[in-house]
């Protein structure tokens, strides 16, 4: 096991339409995509596409959608440790103008306790806060073993504050700042106080506000991709997480600025494609994004 990702499995149905019908009305969408979904799940697939397949502890139902998900995971050589639920979860996603509206149908009533896995060889743990009992168990275990722990703080969950006590790299969304009534700068102070070595707040097209190994705060701007090329921002943050975990695993000695710059280019690739699987970047795609959308000035810490 190189790495362990823990989260909630979704099947994402993403569609493009200029009109949403109501009542008895019908309408034909312009395009659609069906793929895996879920924060840590999508991050795991991104890490695998880049070249390192992590183990994945995720919800799994014994239905046709669950079997379809296992087929997807096999394609990327991702070992799945399924935690049984009665039915698969679905997300219906409508991207528009750089935003995305989502309707979720979720079953997170786990029928069994989480499995206890052998972490021999594991070098990184990535969590999104789902499966709170498993998340805190493995966060504590990995912290004690010196294994890097990473958190996708997309929103406030019941275990977020407790989890942060065991997290090395916390990358959170502005939504979490709003839920905790904190500015992005104040959130970084909060993450420092929790003992997170690296902390960041992702702000979409406004870039990433973060602090490095020395605690220096800086803004890493987004790559200047034209709006006309942005098709689907759903999953871009998840790809960002999976890409920096991959970058760390590939070169643990590199500074975190390098890991985040790699992840920035990976997420820039994602938003140009409809659906999570179509937007998974290869290493060549990451290099291409950096070439196509160069920054005038490099990111600097202050």
C-alpha cells in the first residue's frame, strides 16, 4: 500500500443544458458524462492516473452502480476496501459559467464497522471527513507512524475540528471559512494553531492562499485559463488534492510549493473536460497546462 484514501463513493451524472425543465416539460441536454464521484474518491483516481494507485476505503453497495464503480476502479488498478451500504449514492451535476449546481442522493448508513487495514508501506493518508469513525482512527494511526496525513476540508463536518489535530496538510475550501465565520487569512491562523504543517484555502479563479513549511503566507494565483475553455469545474478541487498527494509520493523531498504548483496545473486540465474521468490528468497533461497558460510572475510567499 503506497497511500490510503478514505471517502464516500458517488456516481456522478454531469450534464450540459441551457434550460432546466419543470412540470411535465421535457428537454434534451447538449452533452453528458457518467463517472465516479466523491471528494476523496475522485482524488484517488487522479493520483492513480498520474502514476501511483492508492488503496481506497469507500462506501460500496451491492447493486449495479456499485459493480460499475468496481469496474472503474479496476481500470486504474485501485484496490477498493468497500464499506457496505444498501444503495449507491448519486450526484446530478449541472456546470454553468464556471460554477456547478449539484443534487446529491446519498446513502451513508454504513451496515458494518470500517475494516482495519495493514498500513505497511503506506506513505500518505488522504481524508475528506466522510466515514468519521474510520477517518479519525486512521488519522491517529498514521500520525503515530509518521505517515503524512492530508485533509480535504470542503465543508464543516462533525469531526472536522477533531481531525485537524492529526493533519499535516490541510487544504480547505472557502465554504468551510464561511461556515466557521472566518476569513481565509484567519482560517490559516486556525490551521496553524491546530498544528497543521501546511495549510491552504482554495479560492477558485482567485488562486490559493496558503502557508509553507516555515509558516510564511502567500497567494498562489490560478493559471490564466480563458473562460471560454472552462467546461466543468466540478471535481477540480478533488483533482488538486489527488495531484499534490501524488507529487508528494513521487518526490517527498520537494518543497510544498512545487507540490501545489503541480496540483494547480492538474486542476487546470480538469476544468477543460466534462466529467471526472475525462478530466483526469496525466503527467503530460500537467506539463501541457503549464506551457499553455504561463504566469507572468511566479507565486511568491511573503
